[in-house]
């Protein structure tokens, strides 16, 4: 008896419309005419599935038709009173993962890399990094789409590395397969990898005096810079300007980025960055006054 009651509770929690009559002649039954082939799927979960469907990545991977087909099958398998809600979610919410002013064409070798990831084949590629072009053989563990850009998480030798797919000039799946580590989790690896990158890319600090417009622009540099600016911002002076301290990658990189703020930012420290900004300002002045 207890098992029956427990099963009924589990069915109800899973969204199955079970109802009962009390008394000696009572019992439990499904709502008449109800059926589903999606065991345990609730109405909210059905809507979430439609929200999770990203047509852009599916198209990039050559799965656009398959994605549309599975969406139709999902609708057909839902109870009648859930179908309208699920279709409404798909028609009223659209997810666009690509940033502004960025092309949506997939990387040239995405399908080749994806096939190697799926089948567990080693990958030979010619890759252009920031410093050189080289031949590499890697074990492709997974693909990640971040802000509209595809990345490959792969093992080269004993080291796990990240490769931007747009940097792959040629890719070839080899007949050799590799053993994927059982405990490797792509989402966990990516979260730790991006955190290490963001923490390691900044190697110094700069003290700036910024206007309200300049402060807003500084916050748009990155989440790490925005947090530092908010954390260190001093009280504004009478003109609305305030002093903040932010992390920087290098003097040349910081110079290029801070020049975008025009006269809404003054570098106070370090001296070498202030000097670099002064030299660039003099170059601009000479260019426009000759």
C-alpha cells in the first residue's frame, strides 16, 4: 500500500495528471484521454526545451533540419493543453548568442572538428596563434560557443588547451582514436579555464581619473575591469569626475584601450602608461596640425 501511494506521489510530482476517489470503491486514475511519450516532462520543462533551442549553432553544425524536426515531434508528443504554451514560448522568445557587428558565418572547419569530437578521432590541424602558424595534433574533447565564437577544448600532449576555430587554417580527422578521460566534464573545464584566463591576462594596475562618461566606458571593457572600477571608485568631485583603479594587461594594450575614451579619462599611474598616453596624444596632435 505504501509503495502505491509513493508511486502516485512521484507521478504527480512529474506532472502526470493523476486523481483519486476516496472510500471503499475509490482509487486512482489518469485523466481521461491523457497520454505522453515524454516520461516525466512537465509543462514548464517543455517550455524550457523550446527556450534552449538555438537555431544558429544548430545551423552551423549542419543540424538545422534535425532541430526543426525534433521540435515538431516534441510538440506532437505533448498533451494538447501544453502544446499551445510550448509553441508560445518558441514564438515569443528568441535567443541570439552573436555579439553586435559580428558576422554569423560558421568557421570553415567547424563540421570537420565537430565530427572528430563526436567520433573520438585525433585531429591534425594547421593553427594560427597570435605569434605563429604551426602544425598540431590534438585530441578534441569538446566544442564551446561563447559570445558567437566557436572554441575547441583539446589535449595536446598532456596539456589541455583552448583553440579558437577561426584560427584553424586546415583540419583533418585522423584514423587514430583516443581515450577520453571518464571524469572530464566540458562545462566544468570551460568554467575553470575561462576563470584562469581572465585572472591571468591582467598583469598590472592603472589608476585613472574618469568622467561619468569615461566611467561608463571603462565598465564596458570587461566584467573583471567593471568590478574593479566599482570596488575602487572614490567619491566624485564637484565636476563629477572620480578616481578608480583597474587591472590592465600591458602598457601597449592599456594605451590602445584607454585612447578610446578620448578626453573622458586621465591616467594618473603608472608613470610608463601615462607617458605612453602622452606620446600618443602628441602623435595625434602632430597628425592633425601639419
